C-alpha cells in the first residue's frame, strides 16, 4: 500500500509539474502572440496612415495633371489660332500684292498708250510743220489754208502738252504705288517677325565676304526693336529663305544676317549675333555669301 501511494503521489506531482509547465508555456505563447499582434496592429496602422498620405498625394497629382492638360489644351488652341491668323494674313498679303500688280500693269498699259498717242501726235505735228513750211512758200492764195494749218498745229501742241501732263501724272501714280507696295511689304515682314516662334541659335564662325561678282543690294530699313533689316534683293535676284548674307560699308565688313522673309523685289533678314542693328545704317551694302 505504501508503495502504491508513493507511486500515485509521484504521478500526481508529475501531472502537476506538467500542468504548470503547460500553463507557463501557454502564458508565454499568449504573451508573445499579444506582443506580435500589437506590433502587427501598429505596423498596420502606420501602413494605413502612409496609404492615406499616398492617396492624398495621388489625388493632388491627378489634379495637377488635369490642370496641366487644360493648359496644354489652351496652348494648342492658341497655337492653332495663331496658325489660322498667319494663313489669313498670308492670303491677304497675296491678294494685296496681286491687286497692286494688276493696278500697276493697268497704269503702265495706260501710260504706254498715252506715250504711243503722244508719239503719233508728235509725228502728226512734224508732218503739219512740214506742210506749213511748204505752204508758206506757195502763193498767197493758200494763206487761208496756212492759217488753218497753224490753228491745227496750235491745237496739236496744246493736246501734246496735256498728254505730257497726263503721262507725268501716271508716272507719279506708278511711283506712289511702288512706294506703298514696298512699305506694305516692310510692314508685313515686321509683323511676321513679331509672331512667337521657337528657333535654336547656332553660333557660326565669322566669314568675311567682300562685294564681287555677286549681286550687291543695299539696306532699305533697320528695325532696332525687333532686330531685323530689309534690303532691296528678292526672289528675282535668287534670294531664298535661310540664305546667309554679309553686310558691308564700303570695303569694311560689318557682320552677317540670315534671310527670314523673301518678296519678289525685297527681303527681310535677322542679325546673326554678335552682329546687331546698332552697327548698321541705311544704304549699307548687302552681299550674298558664296
């Protein structure tokens, strides 16, 4: 009996020790799990805060993207509007040019017809003078005819004077139209140079070209505000957009310019730095580079 009781007692002690160990292990694991859960919850809360910040940043970025898209659209609309205005302006310049040319041709044709009429009347006047000279040598019976011829001669001379006045007036009109056409071309070139444009500036080595066999033009006007000049060489002289020309004063080389606009009888060009409008005067020579 004593051996059995001792065995039972030892068994119970072992059971108690096992239970205590199990409870201790369970408490330890529970504590570890609680700490782990707190750590995870803290990390989750931190991640949720970061996610909120990222979401706010994303919304702000989307707003900025929408604003930029709106600005890009406005810029595209302005660019398209400027392009349309340039096309309309180009069409108007072409129509004005055609009208000026048509009027010039009409004035020249009228002046030519007046000149031909004057030459015809001059021949008639010479014939009348010859006839008058012959008649003056004849008998006095032809006196009445001589007086009639003298009257006809006076009338022809009066008509000739009137024709000369009309021809002079027509020539003045032609000169006025030419001057207005040149002013219109200069104004159009000035307006076109003020339209915003993106262009890369390229530094070029200085090349000195003296006037030789090439066509030599002269500076008609210099605009110091927009830094361009107008000279009297155009498409009929072989000038093309993008050509480089030298500007000289006598035998002195001043600098280079690049052609930006070309008309039939004149062109506009921008200064190539360091060359500027401060160094140029009206009537300076313009020579195409070879």
